[in-house]
C-alpha cells in the first residue's frame, strides 16, 4: 500500500499502531492531529522508520511492527495514559542511575503496571510521577513485583535531571 507524499495516511496508520500497542488514545497523544511539525523518516522502501517532533524523537518503528519509544514519546504517553499503565515506578535511590540510562533492577521497583509483559515498551517514572526514562521490560509485571534479583527494564533513554 503506497502512502501519499504528505504523510497524512502514514500518520493515521501510526496512530492505529500506537493505539494497538499502548491502548486507546495513545495514537492521538503520540501523533496529534494538530501536529507540532512531526517529521517521519522513512527507509528507502518508504516504510516509516523514525518519528520526530520539535522536542525530540517520539518513536522508532521496528521491523516487527512495534514502536520503540523515544523520550518525547514517553512524555506524551505519560501525559495521556492513566497510571499505572506501562509504568515502572522507582524511588529517589534509583533516580540518578535511571536518568544516566542505567537499567532498572526488580528489587528497586516500587510499583509496576499490571499488564506489562516482557518486551513491552515502558515508562520508568519516579514515585512523584515524573518521567525518568523509557525502555523495554525484561520481565512480566508479576516477575518485576515478585523477584528480588534480575533486570526489570532495559533503559534506552534517560531524562536529564534539569527537566529538559
């Protein structure tokens, strides 16, 4: 299926994929209709590869048909999805490490979204609710909550401490 050069059909498809992956409303949150100058980088075959906004990378579109979140995509999802959806919550002790893109270990997790499965894209948030990082869950929600050892989240991108 070819997409128009203006990318509008491409955005509609990306919204549908985000809704499927993260839940209803995620697509509009990540890729709003009143677009803030979204840029879709495509492969030579025309497949979407990365979506950027003025504030940074929203997401990359993998060959498996799923998004990997950028920090800006994480911010948009955090604002749109009701807690604890796709969230792994940590405290002050873990905050500086997570911001520096160190992985999250199960023993330091305070709370976890109950629907998280291994391989899901997740938001690592402070118990105050502030987004610290985005990454990929390595364990299920149940495993993260119960295990005392093991990596819970492979952190991909951390949020700088200055809030930017």
